[in-house]
C-alpha cells in the first residue's frame, strides 16, 4: 500500500491527545546531467586611458591645493602621471592626518576622493588567461526518505515534526510546529516569512539544473516562524534567534482567492538583515491547466562606500577645544535586483514549463537565466527533461523520478 513501509503509519494513543500519526515517504531519481564547457581565452593587458568626459579633473581644479597641479596630467593619463597622482594622494592623506583645522581637512578629504576616482577611471584592468573547460556528462541519482509526524490534542491543538534522510546527507535539519486558533508556530530549518509569501518561479528538469529559478532570500537561515491565516489572507513573521545584535527578521503577507474562473495569489514580504532591507513581491494566476507567476525582489544592501569627514577626537588645551579630523570609509555592498517570470501548462499527464530570470547588481553586468522543460506522469514515476541557460552556460538533464 502507498506510504506503507516498516509500519510507516501508526495511530498512537496519548494522554491528553486524540491521535498521532507517523509516516515515512521516499523519493528517488536516476538520469544524466550535461554541462556545457567553455573555450580558452588569452590574457589581455591593462591600459591607461585619457580622462575626457567624467568631470573629475574639474572637481580637482575647483578645490585647489596640493592636487591642482596634476589636473592636466590626469586628463591625459599615462603611467608616469598616474604614479605622480598616486604620490600626491599619499601626501594629501598625510596632511589630512596631521591637520587640526576642520576647513582644511574638508578640502583635503574632497580632493583625495576625487583624485582616487580619477585613478579608478583612467585605467582599464587586464584579464588573466582562462583555461578551456570541457563539456561534462555525469550520473544524476539520489534517494531521499522524508519523515513526518502529526498529532492533535483533545482541545484541538495540532502539532508535528518533519525531517529527512538522503543518500548524500544524513544530517539535514528538520522542523517542528504547533498550531491552533492562535496561528502556527514553527521552529527549525525554515524559510523566511518574506520567502514564504513571495516564493520562487517554477523550475525545470529532473535535478532542478542548479535551481537558477530560485531567488536569493537573505532570510533563508531563519529558525523561528509564526503564521496566522484568515479568509484567504496569511500573515507571517520569522527571525534567526542566533543573531543577538542588529536586525534579522522578516514579515510576509499573502492573499489567495478566486476571481471568476482563475485562482489568484499575491505575496508581499520584507526582510531586514543587518543594515540591508530586502523587499519582494509576487503574483500568480492559474486557470485551467495554465499557471503564470511573476516575482520581483530588491535588496538594498545598506550604505554606499563613501568617504566621510568626522571629528574623531576631542581634547582640551587650556580653555580651548581641539578637533582632530579623521576620514572614515563605510563598507560597500552593492544593491541587487531580481526579477523573473515562469509559465507552466499541464494537460492530462504532460506538463511543460518555461522561465526567465535576471539578476542585476550595482556595478556589475546583469546575469540572465532561462529554462525550458517537460514532465510526463506515468503513475508513481515521471519522465522529466530540461535545459537551462545559466548566464551563458547551458545545462541539460534527462531521467526518471519516482515516489512511494
């Protein structure tokens, strides 16, 4: 009988409990996965370039002082002028460290920042040689046992545990919950409340093909969660209790309901992790065998790396207060935007799915992912195949998955 293995289902009488059920299910897969290689690339040398349009030289000239004489050199950059500008920046930093005049310190700090920007923009970095990577084809097989226990007290409070064992990982964390009219409290290996609300677009293939359809949620390591549902609306909250300083929490709000012949789900979530704030939204529409889902997520990763002038030390000399200027640089973590759409259509035993996703990080080239796959349900086992373009690397798989 399905889901029956070594007495996998048991009704247990408990004091103060109506009934408890323990079940074990299993899944497996066998197939092949192929990853496209890449051609070798020769090394390229770096080169200096003229500064003609970015306005840094004008900024230097406006402030005057120790760096002004190097404006012309910066506008037609060469190795010699770059070295001269580097030395001038070092000299200006020494002057900044030794001055106790706030006005002078402000000018020097602005000049240093501008000059460093000139250097950064005046040189094209070289690239190291890249070795050839061959195409690879390997086996894709796995078995997984899922354990689940649920129960309910005489007073109507539900409780449960879940976990898993698999061929390549015998210590996968599980989770536990208690639920009732007050909502549902969960602990263990949990997704954040924002991820539960917004979710991911649909993936393809036997193995997931590196799961490029999944979004990166900063709250993925949360271990405490709460949910309350009423009239199709679910509110969620989660956090990582191991973090004792700073923020590490998430909230989510999701609505599911019918509109005519279509089922609609809308999700909104936000996570605050340290100084970063990630906001995610999704919308899903299903009608007949067609399902379309769109997800967008923006992670504001905190303050930009800007040089700021501070009054770092205060001392008294007689009746006078002396301010010693210092320059502090904030950490830089680029902001990241993720957007994606998936379309799935099921007809009888056959289903097809396609998706596309773009990851945009400030200061870096966009990363694009897309995929297409199909599945054929044979009853207890499914034939699956998929192909994914993972930021210009093609990955394919094919095989059979089964469950019992």
